[in-house]
C-alpha cells in the first residue's frame, strides 16, 4: 500500500508549497502521514455533497484545491458547515490535502493549463520569482499565435471550458493578442496584466470596481466563473495522481457542481 507520506511528498513537489501565497493554508491539513491510502478523491471544494461522496466511496484522502480548514478554528463542533464537514470526515478517517495557490502557480498548475488550453504561445509567469529556485510565480501571460477579436475569443473560451454563458468587460470588436490568466478570484492581477502589456485578462471572478477599472484601462476582462476556471484542472490532477500511483483508485468528485446558475 501507498503511504500518505508518499502522496504528500509528491504533491509538495508537483504543486510546490513555497509557491503558495503567505495568507494561504496549504499541504496536509488533516491526516496521519504514516497511514496507508488506497482511494483518493480530488475536488475543487469540500462541500456537503463532495464530503458525502468521499465517505460513501470510502476514500482515504481528499485532495481539495480549496483548503479545509482555511481559517484557524477554535472549536470542532457540528455547529457550522465547515467544522461539521471536518468532524464527519475525521470520524470517517479521511485526510485532506490542499495545494491551492501552490497549484495555481506551479509549472503544470492551473494558470499554465488555462494558457495551454486556449493555445497561448511563449507562456511565462505574470508575477515571477515568488520562488527564486524555480523562477515561477503567480499568474501567466502569453500571446495568441494569430490575434483575434474579443467575440471570437469568447467563443473559443466557451468551447474550451464548456461554458454556455460568461461575463466580460470590453467591446466585442477589441483585438485580443496578449493574454494573461489568473484563475479563481484574480481581479487583483489586472494592474499587473496591464503593466505587462496585456490587452486581455482571463480570470474566474472579479468585483464591480475591478470591472470598472478594466473598462477605464481599455482592457478586456473575461470572467469564466470561479468554478469553471479551476475545476477542469482538478480533473487533470486526478489523472496525474492515478498515473503516479497506479495501485490506487483515484477519481474526481462526481457530486460537486458550480453553485451559480443562470436563469
């Protein structure tokens, strides 16, 4: 059997913890590294649905992109959603590992995968040298081999990320050539993207004032949705873990879904 220590060691290298933001909570959050693991479920977020799936399918470990716990906790009771989930998972003997912002910025991480999926060339970190030993950093920037207009680029994103509708800022006739990616809540990358010469920022979600700022800067801002900007990479991570640990059963949660719907 594979030990939890071996899995953590691989994930610590695949999504380096030194690339994580200072405010983040990454790595093994629940579990005993000396324990054995036979089944792993990956998910974007530990929710009542994904937690129940892990318990019913007898997972030994959840690799969740978003940390649980994220903030320090003073009480482990069933009085709040997050601590109730923790209580139930611990009772079932299920560990939790979160790569989060380390995976966002990793060499084969989410922002790199976004750029590759939309066909960008010359991909490099938008904010380099978080970790001087790797030269990697937060966000990504690249260029389209053939520039296009915003309406065509939006159609491409819908196809590549299986999205029916998405939000955007900008004129549909805008030229799209130099693009940056910042998965999840990446509106804070707007100024850096502009300074780097990007005409377009692709992220998951951004606040109203960030959208106004993008308009003022004459930049296109495309909001894939937090879920859509990251969930696909969790499915890829599941395949990576299965390839690395062939003796394990690894799957991406089949029960979690985007909580946001369109009428």
